[in-house]
């Protein structure tokens, strides 16, 4: 797992939340690829080069976009369904529920 640049100020006060999410994402498997871009971070599986998670800063935490698989189920109804993807606002209180959705996406790509 590479470190984010120290001056990656785009995430502001949400940086500790981002670091927590990153640690959790890297526990999913050894084939995780992280692509730090100008305004977001994208996660994928290197075996098939397919993205499953997109993380962007938001005014109240993080905004993540999760690729839906065939068996995707949002039991907590924390996401907004947008067809092939689901968007979720992540904060400290719903990080665990959001990670469950991320795990489903990782397993389905």
C-alpha cells in the first residue's frame, strides 16, 4: 500500500477517514491496485484491471462510487442507485456499512 502524498490537501479534514477506508480496502486481497489521481482515488483488481471503487472528497466526509455486481444488495439503504453504480456519502458513522458494499463490489468484479 503506497502512502498518499503528504500535501494531498483535497481531502482536508476527511483525511483520517480516508486513511481508515484505505486500510480496510487493502484487507480485501493482495490484488488491489490504487490509482491516486488529481481529484480522486480509484481502486481496482490488477488481475482483470477492473475498477470497483472511486473515492472523492465531500463536504461532510467522502463520496464513494461503487460498481454493482449481479448479487449486489444494499440492506442498509445507504446508497443512491445510479444504474451500474451506487453512490454513497461516507462518514465515521456509516463506514462499516459502506465497507460491506465495497466488499460485495470487490468480490463481483
